[in-house]
C-alpha cells in the first residue's frame, strides 16, 4: 500500500453512512427492491430518488457537504435526467467519483451495457422477471458491495 | 481510308476537285512539242534575220530555213504522231484515273458516315460526300469555294477549324466529338481526322470521317439517367430501411424495458402474496398463484427470445476468428448450470474454428445446445455432440442430440418463429429459438438444415460462410469509344 497524499491535495468526500441510494422511477420496482433487501436482511437505510435530477441533487447538494452513500443502485431509463447522465455526473465530480454504482436495469441491450461501463459503472445487473432470481441478485449485490468490497472515500483534486 | 497523294509538285491533287476533270496541266509531250516548235521558229527567224542583215536573203539562209522547216515538219509529224499516241495513253490514264476516282467517290457517297476534306491553309472545302451534302444542304459545287464559316454558325465553324488545325499539327489520326446542327436537330458525331500530305510530306489538307453517334449518346445519357435514378431509389430505399430499422430498434428497446417491467411486478407481488399471506390461501389459491408466476416467467422468456430474434437481425455483423469448440464448452456449461440436477454427456470436437460474429454465434450455439439439452430430458443416456462433419459434399458444423427428435415431415416448419413440433407440456419453449438460429445462419450467408427421426435424436447442420457475405469488387465503367 502506498501512503495517502497529504490532506491539502485531497478533497475529502463525505464519510460513507451506509446508505443505499436507489434511483428508480417505478414505485413497484421501489417496493420490490426494498422487499428484496429486507428479505436478504440488508438493513441499511434506503434513500429513493425517483428521477435523475433528484439523484444528482441528493449526491451533490448546492449547499452543505456532499453525501456519500455506500452503494448506488441506478436505473437507466429515468425521467428528466437519464441514469447514464447521472453516472456521468457522478464520475465527473471528484467528490463522488469513487462511489460504488451498480446499474440495475431492465435492459440487456449491448449499447446500454457498453455505455454504462464506459461511463465508469462498477457493475451492471439486469433485473430478472422472476422474483426469486431478483432476490438472489440483490443478495449477492448486498453481500459484495456492502460487506466484501472496500470503497475509496478520498478523491484527488483536479489541481494535483 | 487512305489519303490521296497529290499528283504534282504544285500540290494540286487531281481528284480533289469533286468530280470535275483536272484542269489541263503541262504534260511532258506538250512541253517537248512546244520547245521544238519554238526552237525551229527561232532558228528560222534568226536565219531570215541574218539574211536581212546582208540586204538580201541568202540561199544558204533559205536553205537553212527550208531545212529547218523540214526538220520542223519531220519533227512536227513525228511529234504529232507521238502526240496522238501520247493522247491515246493519256486518255486511257485519265480514264483510269477517272474511273478510280468515280469508284472512290461512289464509295464515300454510299456510306452513312460524313466525309470531307478541307485545305489547311485557307480552310476551303476540297471534297465532301453525299451524306455531307444531304445533312448540311449544300451541294458539292457550292461548297468548294466555301469554308466552315460559310456553312456553319460562327462558333461551330471556329471550333471545327480549330480541330482541323490541331489535327494538322498532330500529323496523325485524331478523334473528336463534334456537334452540328442539322434539320433533325443537333447531332453528335465522333470525327476521325487525319492530315493529307503532299509530295513533300507536308500536310496540305485535313480529311475527316464523322460518324453520327447521337443515338448512342442518347442511349448513354439514358443509361446514365437510369443509373442515377436507380441510385436515388436505392438511397431512398436504404433511408427507409434505416428508418424502419431505427423503429425496430426503438421498439425492441421499448419491449426490453417497458414490457418486462410489469412482468416483474406481477411475479414479485404474486410472490409477496405467497410469502406473506400463505396462511390465508388454500391449496388451490396457492396453485393459482404458481400458475400465474409460471406464465409470467414464460412471457418473460418469450420477450427475451423476441428481443434476441430482433437482435439477430439488427446488430451489425462483425466477423472474427472464433474458437467454436471453446465457445460450445462455455455455452454448454451455462446451459448445464441452469439444470444442475441433470447429467448430460457432452462431446465437443476439438479445434473447431470459424470466421463469424462472436456475439451472434454464441446466440446460435446457445439456442441449439439448450434445445439439445431440452429434448434429451427424457433420454436415459442423454448425449449432446458438437462436431464438424461432411454432408452433401460440404463440411458443416453439427449439433446433435440423442433426444426426442421429430418427424421429418414437419422439418420445413422447424425454423419459423412460434412453430413448435412438440406439445408445451412435454417440452417447454417459445418456438423462437430455431428462428433465431436460422436468421443468424442466413445473415452469415450460410445454410442450415436438420435431420431427425422421432425418438432417435436430431442433428442440426449449419455453415457460416457463403457467397452472400462477399462484396463484389468495383465494376468497370462502360466506355464510349476507343482511343485512336
């Protein structure tokens, strides 16, 4: 491990509070995702943004410190600002650049998958129709991103 | 056509004067006769003069004159005789020249081409043929003293003159495309022009043979117009096709996103009922919910298969070298993982390689191998084999199983979407899988067919390379006339 650069050259991202940001416009999907998390005993706080604009405003508020959720579950097809735009904004801002973003969507179109990874998604998961399969997907996601994975909360400033 | 050689050093060819006999030119016999006469007279005059000088005509002088006269007479007689003979020879020669000239004139008069000869120095016409006369409504007698400027409008005449002079400078046969106004409207000619040389090998005239290519040009223009029209139509069609492809794409995208979402809700909430309200449901109620879920799942698969069917048509085909053996192993592992309880003996021939779109090939193999997996579900010793084999003189890939097979009478229905040869209760399926396979094979320009017997397994043979995928090389443009 290399030593971290001195504090002056770093912008401190908000410390993770274990929150899951669910960016999802369909109320049914919100309910089912929350249910799947609960069924898997994932008790982290879930914040729901029902469009891309809400998600960006939550992550990068005009006032106050930016919030750093532990995991962002991001749908692609969203009103106002699309999921891919949200992803671009997250990766474009040094305060949110290293947040874990899992694209969780209905599409399995190659172009969506490729665009997502090009914009820096950490993972791409297609929501299965069968709830038991969805349950399993959420279990694995929760286990990996909330327990196994180690996220960076420091980001280098553009000045460096 | 050969050029005429000038008949004298003066540079006046005899036959260039359009059928009129050559003007009397000094010939050797006349020259001799004239000289002889002149000499005799001069001698006589001198002798007489000499006599006159002495005051009286001397006898010697008279004798001399007499002698001279005799000489003259003798010579004259012989000369006249010679001249008669010469005249007879000359007449024959002239006759011959005339007849040869007539033949030539007939020849050039009876061709569809326009033939003419013009002097280089002043541009005056020396000769025209009948076609020329007919087209430009000027007789050969009138045209002889005319230049192009007396026959054609200024601009055309200038251009023709330029072409003639250029031909003279080139000192070889050259070809022009010329346009002239006739009573049939403007006509286009391809004119072959060559300089005509005199005895000193100096060009003194330019001869031209012009062939009417108006119809040819019109046909060419027509062909060009048709080709342009065709190109426009193809462009429009392509644009339409692209538009409909975009629509299909948008539709597929919508299907992928919007049709699956309600299914997820249906499945999820029916599961919630089963989980949370289990005690309030009796056996029948639970069965109903299970049936509901099974159908939702089935619909989900159908949507996925339809998406794959549309994808197999609309994605761009990018060929790469693919290790088909390796891909078959991967796909089979994926298929096997979905049914961990089943034991299927998989045989994949090593070293199968092909040049195909990897994404589409994987979809193809997935459908064939999962089909084989499915239809061997009732076999006691299920075997699925992927190999390369020769069939009907062609080396083909084959996915073979030891499963249920099918009646070959229905083989033609096999590759149509939604066609199923087995009841859904026996073997699940959407009836789209083989349609996807066939589409992928056809997009690669290959072929696919099946061989089967009921309860004795099925073999699906396919190739992925064919003529369709190869673009023909650039085609040659038609040329109007060959170079001279």
